[in-house]
C-alpha cells in the first residue's frame, strides 16, 4: 500500500508545555520504533508551541506501528492524535484540495487542525452573518466576546451556557453582513482569546445556540453522540479533541455527585453527517487511559432518558 511508504507521523492535541525532548522520551519509552527527528511546530512571534508536531521514524513500519498503537495515548494530560502524515504520502494519498467558497478561511471548529501538518481537508460551511467561536475559556462572557471581535463591527455576541450555569466553551457572534463575518473569520480564527487559548472561528451552521434554552423545546438528537466506556480520567476537552476531525461543537463528560466521571459523555457535531462519520470511525475505538486500553461505545444519543 502507498501509505506504508510514509515514515512521518502527525502528532496533534499536544499540551502547549510539551517539548521536543518530551516527545522523544515518550516514543522511546513506548519502544515503538527508532525516532530520527521531532519537528515541534512553534509560532514565529513568541516561540510557543502550536500544539502539533511531525515525527520522523527510521522506517515506514515504525511510523505505521506508532500510528496504529499510540493514537489516543495520554501525554501531559492530553489524548494525542497520531496518524501517518498525509503530506508525506505519495501523490494522491495526501490532503484533498480546498473547496471553493468565498475565499475566507472558513475552518472547521475542531482544534484548528485544518491548517496543514497532515490535517484533514478543510470543511466548508455555508456563509452567513453569524460565526461560531469555539474553545473559549470558562471565564469568557458576552461582553468579553463582543470586545474580542470589536474591530469587525459585531452586532451581538452570545456565550452559550448549560443548565448548570457553566459556559459550554463556545459562543455566537453576529455581524451586519456576510462580508464582515468572513473578515472576522480570516482575522480571528486561531487567534488567542485574551492571549490564552486559540479560538476556532467559522461560519455558524445556524443552530449553535440551542433552542433548548427556550420553553417547550423538543430537541432533535441526530447531531449528538453518546460515548460510553470512557476511561475515568477523560475530560470534556479531551473527549472533544478526540473527535476533532469531525467538527465537534460541544462535548460533556457526565459527572456524579462525588465529582467523579460516570464513564460516559456526549458530543454534539455541526451536522448529522459529521456525527455519522464519527460513529463509523470511533465506535469500538480503543482509547488508552491511565489504567490501560478501553474499547469505547459511540452511537446516536437517545436523549435525556438516563436517571443518573
């Protein structure tokens, strides 16, 4: 197979504090193969990690073993995304080209990994005057979100909250025109909110502020998945990052009264098609936690029928 000729793996969802040396020690400790080089990608301005790296192995077999056996492994409290680097594969086996659209970045809301480095092809969303803003810190409120986009003349900004009163980690910013929304995407996608976390900014699919916050709402769960048999240490952010290639908009891990994980969670996606693709990819996926591998269950969420 052509893919076996690849000796480079893409390592994503890295903790920003993880160094090249940490990666070398991680792979050598796993005895997965001979590491030739680690290229940890950094921002030119401040030298801070971009959260992903390319790792070269001595052979294609070593690289393939790494992708097969270590994808989903924990390093510095993050579940790693490890796969063969598509840009290093033979012609025709790498990334697909970008779609048409209006020339805006229009990246999917999955950790910003549509910007090269072996990332998935860019997903297009229908242009509108509303943008989805993901990966917001818990402290972000409407006023702060409005201020962050002030140079693009926003009309309104809304951070979405759950029934527990906590931020869901995303919001919606509305503009007067589609062009202003597109310029905001170009200018703000992957920029850091208050210098802390890179935001995921794209056109809104039209339902990111859930109508469940309105009286009498009957929700359609076609875009939401139940994920069961999770390792106990998995957080909502790690769960969301696991599905990063399929445009997750929100993830939650169910916690008990004692503050411990119940071993299951839910993930909502931009579209039902994204959710179906995630099921095909991850149902039965072996997720590596602190106590070893666990095969997770991924299926359509059946709604609030559970009593726990």
